[in-house]
C-alpha cells in the first residue's frame, strides 16, 4: 500500500490513499495577501504550486480549523463546496455549515472507498500553542482502512508537541506522519504556536515506524523555522533518513 502526497503549499497537500483523495487545510490564494484576525496580521509569501483548475476531483477535506487564513484562505474556503465532506472541529462546522461535519476528539467516520473498502478517519487531539495561550480549537486526523489498520496515516493539523500527540502514537500504528511545522509565531504571544523542529524530532521518536512529511514550514511570514532548521534538527538526532520532503507540485509516493 502506498500514500501519494502532492504538496501544494503551506499546510495544503492532496493525499491519495487507497483510491481516496483527501485534501488537507486548503490554501489557494496567490502570494501577497494579508489577513487580519484581531491584533494579528498574517502575510502570505507564496502561492499554490498546483492551480485550482489542475487539482482535479477530491473526496474529503481534512480541515484542522477554519478560523486562521493560513489554514483556510479565501480560495480554499470557496473550494470546500466541491468536497463530499469537510471534516473539522465542531465550532468550525457550525460556522461553515453545508457539507462540514464537526468532530470531537477520537470521534470517527467511515468513508466509502473503491473496491468496497472502508476508510476510517479519526479526529485526534491538537493544541495550537502553549496551555492557556493557544489559538483556538483545532484537531488532527488519523486514517486507516478497516481491513488494514496496521498501516495508518496521520495529519497533525496546527499543534505543538504535547501529550495529546503522544497519545496518537500510542493508539495508532502510524506509517506516515504529515506534520504542520514552522514554529509559527505572532507578536502578541511569546511562544511557538505550531511544532518546532525539536517538536518534530520528539514526534518522530514517538511515531517510530513513520515516515515524517514536513508541511506548513514555508510560504507565510510568521514561520520562524524553515527547511534548514528542520533538516539540521533531524541530522543532529540521527533521524534524517526518516524525513520525506515533499516537492511542490509533484506527486511523491511513500511506501507504507
């Protein structure tokens, strides 16, 4: 079984898994946009590596949260209508309506897959920053076929490393972990709001059998760490062979 990842930019990737096409945190606006939320303004530095018209059909959106533009921008929001289902937080589903479904932690849904198979998607815990200073409700996702539960995949969403992520590793035999990294920072808060390179190393050690696919480490001005810092942290830990860097706009196959 293989997972095919087409990296589009930021947290956005098209995942082809057993004939099911999943889209993570859709961001398709061009470069140069500014998005204000309260006292924080996010600036987009790079557009998508795959144009909307070249994306093709997809089944389900895995949306970690709807309230930050670097995870769901204007074009991404319009794209949601093309999905059969949008899986997100209960708060996000209430705001989005339509085809959006809200999931509490560890809640699951079974999706029809080709050949009569069933893909089970489970919402996983996430925390968008330090305790008491996090940036609102977020979730991640684990997914596996019911007839092959030993080959699961994981999309972290925007989270830091904490006990909730470690619990995902204890519950599921993850073989590919797509991690939103970048150590995102905003001026009004003192701490990283997404995984640092060090967090990614902790996650890789916990998910000991997983290929680590970095996402959300470039393309926005509020990231404080990029590819160089991530690569160095994994090299220092002797884990560089675990990294599977996605190539923008090109499908990469990951054996599970």
